[in-house]
């Protein structure tokens, strides 16, 4: 039976099976859309493809449509858009970077994940930001194990970002997920080690750092959704759903098309040394 700790749901093995299934389907949407992300395509076209794949192929429900009034299936955040970019008729161009964030519901359980895509050939800074943000997510996930804290996760993420000269967005964070889309706990992407919620087997949440090439300040546009960097610098984000296991973690949104040249996110036996950076 599901339990809770400080408002955080502790899921059973059977419930994690359901979350895993939803997460795998969400990851499959991002696998499918990758080949379509190229110069000249509109984010509206990408949204339609993702919608049709979710409904027709995966027999699932797009979770974002109508969520607090959101109008589309995916969030498509291009260049200086941090998150919640609404798909439109604007065409992607060579050199853009774009985050596609997808969420769906399968048999009452939510799957939620995002990936960065390079359109054509981005510049050196854009490529470094995209890879550093992946490495920051990877470092945070590798902190996940029973007895670790959410502060350990956030500290690992910010340490990677700060070492590269980038900044961490603070207004938006990871979240618990299961039969509720955005649940407890809140997973900050900065923090101090050995602080915050202590992790236990059965917790499921997202790790989804948003890293800016410039300053961390954000601005929400008049549409009530789109969030951009205040200084117009580039931003990147990656997201995985993660379950705390008896010995470490399980990624519930693994990439069905493989890792490419990105490093695997592997179990570690103890907290790795990730620097001594503190929040600024």
C-alpha cells in the first residue's frame, strides 16, 4: 500500500511499475520526434506529431493539454526560452537549440521527460551549454540513494553548472510524480549538501535542471506561460523521472534510442566529489 513521509508519497513496487510504463512511453515520444527536429519545421508541426503519436500509437492521453489552461501537447523552448514555450508557427532555423518537454497519462499514471535537440549546427557556446546541462542532470541523479538528501542532488547540479561559468534557474524545479502530475517533493537544482528531505526507497520525482549561459534571472511573457532569460542568454534543460531504490536509483524515462555520445548515468557507491560551490 502507498505510504507517505512529510507529504511525499512512498510508492509500492507495483505502483513504480505503472510509473515506469508511463515514463517509458513519454521517452518514446522524444525518440520519435528527434528526426523531425530540423531547420524549417515549426514547433506547431512538432506538437502535432507528438500529439498523434501519444494518442494513436501509444494509446495514452496528452497530459499538458488543458493543464491550468495550457493549449498544447508539448512545451517547445527555443534558445533563450527557459521553459513552457508554447508551440507556434515559427520555424526553427539552423543553429537553434530547443528543449522538447512531453508529459502523458497511461492508465492513470503520469510520464514526464524532456530532451535538448540541436537544429543544424549550433555555435560552440550553445553546444557547451547543452552538454553541461546534461552533465549537471547526470551529477544530480547520481546522488540519489536512500539516506542522501535533496540538498545533495541540488548541490551536485549547481556545482557542475557553476564550474562551467553558467547559472542555475531557481524559480522552477523538479517535482514528485505518479498519479499526480506535480506532487511533493519539490526538487531544487541548487542547495547545500546534507540538507533537505532525506531520500527513501519508493520516492519518485523528476530531476530537470534549467541552466542559463548568462545570469539566472527569469521573465514570464504576457502569454502567462513562456519563461525566458531576462538577459536573453541561451538556456538549456534535460529531464528524467527517477525512482529511489533500495540501493540507489532507477531512471524511469530511459532513452529507447540509446545515449549517443552522452555519458551513461550510472550508480555510484558513495557521493562523488562535485566541488565546494555554494548557492549564490
